[in-house]
């Protein structure tokens, strides 16, 4: 039962079994009902033939009972006394009386025919007016009552279906005619069909189970190939390998493609993490080595201590450690928060704290504008600070920052009049530890994490960060953030 093939085969077999049993029962019930209806019709016809003779005044001993072997007849009077029975009827059950011998007074019930009436001519002339009057013979037009029973005709006992029809003789005597029709044909047909079903059902279920097993096994064969390859990838830790993709267009092929896509993303993530660790180690090693050298020199020659250089290296280490810590939190999925931040005020505040910048920053924020977004005030302030730092590093004499409404969001743009960013490099500069050739100096160019942090924070806030060519000729970094919904 732990196998998908086994569960599929058992499930399919059970469903087919229930469906076949339900269908078989329905067929048997319909077949039996139709055959019983035919049997009832035969019994009713036989009963009405005998009742019609009695209603016309035929004496009891002269009533003709055709086919008495297949349609045994028993007639009783109002007191349930037997007055007529079929010739070879030896025993009967399921009728109004179990007797098969006419009562001694049965002969007294013989009636004269209508033709012996003294007023026969008048009766003929007024037949239409007298028909149906009390005292005239008639057969009940109501539906007969049916019952199941047995009858012994000669030496044979069988099951019968009896129809009871009432008849009134010309003398006003009410008789009940019971005529039977055999159920042998119905029973034989039902038994034959039931036997065929009981024989064929197990064979059909075996076929269903076998076919389901084979089809499921064939369908799941690619899954086993995917499992083996994934196990091999796990054991070898080689994320460059891929699982086999079947040529079909079914769900298993989609699973294989999705698995390969996941492996591709995972491989890229692991490779990016490895590069990140290597680059971080490289960036940390330089200031630490420089600081150690300065301390060792100061220990041997205190008069040669470069205190400003040591402080600068320490600050650089502090900034780099803070950047790495923020990237680690962003990679861990830290939520940016849902506080309301007014970007116009945030830009003015950030610029006011940069009194020592090489180039004065020009602020372009419309008065009275409402530029609110949801997010982390600290992280958004870090983004604006990083963009301004980048502009100060590359500008020749002009740095500007503007805030404006842009569709369903707010746009913050930082521009400079430097050399700009080549179009082919406009995506690569947002990668971690990436510096363009003219900014490779570790003292002036930074660690290459500022723009990467800015884009990650923008993405976490549901926004974007792109770079374009500024009107001043340099780079224009555009931060777009959505307004609160």
C-alpha cells in the first residue's frame, strides 16, 4: 500500500467493482421487474378469460380452462369456498383458499345461460339498456391483485404468480378467479444473468487491476529516473547536474522542468553565496591587514603611528561590517515594516546631515506635496544615503535629488554630472562587490555594496531602482516606491 502503483490499482479496482456491482444490481432488478410484468400479464389474461365465461352464465362444470398446466386456475365464492379448480391442480398456496377440491354445493351454483330466459327476445331487444343492471353478469374492470405462491400440477411443484379477478354471475353471485403464470422463465433468466455476472466480475476486476498497475508503472517510470538523479545530485553536491526530462507534455514532464529550473536557481544562489563570502573575505582582509601593520609599526616606533589612517581603516571596517549585516538580514527575508514614511521630508533630512559633502546637494521637492510610502524609515534612509554617496564619488560639480509623484507611486531621482554609467554596465553595477574600472580604488570607490543594498531594499519594499542618463550628462538613479493601498 506504500506504492503509488498499488494504491492506484486498488483504488481503480474498488471503483470499478462498486460501479459494476451497482450496474449489475440495477440490471437484475430491471430484468426481474420486466419479466414479472410479463408474467402478471399472462396470469391476468388467463384469469379474465375464465371470469368472462362465468360472467356469461357458463355452468361451473362447463368452464373451459385452457393450458391448465401453465396457468392453473382456482375459483372461490364470497365465502372463500372453492367452486372450480384446474383438472390436475393438486395443491396451491398464495391464493384466497388452499383447497383444490370443489365444495359439495358447487353444482348448485350452476346457472342457466341467458338464452333460456323467457324474455329472451326482449332481452335481445333491450340488451343495451339492461347491460350493467344488478343481476347481470360482469367482470370487474379494476386492476387485479397479484400475489406470489406455489402450485402442484400433476407431480410438478413450481413457483407461480397469481392474478385475482372478480366476476359476477347472472344470478348475482360474486366469484374470485385466481389464475397463475409460472415464474420459471423469470427465475431462469435472472439466475443466468446473475451467474454470468458473478463469473465475469472477478475476471474483469483482475484485468482492471493489472492494466492499472502496468499503466501506472509506465507513467511513473520517469519519476523514478528523476528520483535517482536527485539522489545522485544530493550525494555528489554537484548542482550543475540536471534531472532527465521526458519527451511527453504531461505533469511529470512539467515536474522535471520545474525541478531543473529549481536546480538552476539553487546553483546560481549557491554560486552567488560563494562569491559573496570570497569577496567579503577579500574586502575585510585589506583594512584589517592595513590596521595591523599600522599597529605593529606603532608598537615598534610610536612616533610613526598614523592615527588618522588607523581611524579611517577602523571606520571602513565598521561600515563594511554594517553593510554585510544588512545584506544578511535582507537575504534572510527580513520584513521592511509597514510604517508610513514621507519621502520628501526624509530626503530633506538626509541632505541636511551631509554638511561635509564635497559638492552641495540641490534638493528639488515640491512644497505641499504628499509623498508617503509604507516601509522601514531606516532602510529607505540608507538607500538615499547610498545613492548620494555614489553621486558624490563620481560628480564633477553638480549633485541633485528630486522627489515627484509617478503614477501609483513616488519617484526619488539622484543625478550627477559625472561620466555616467555605460549602458552595458547598468545592470552589473547593482551586483555585490562590483566596481567599475574608474572606481576601483578601495579608498575612494568603496566596497561595491552600496548600490546592491539599495536595490535589495527597493525590491523588499515592492519598488524598483534603475539607472539612466541624467540631463546633466552623468548618471540618474531612479528609486520608485508604491503608494499605500
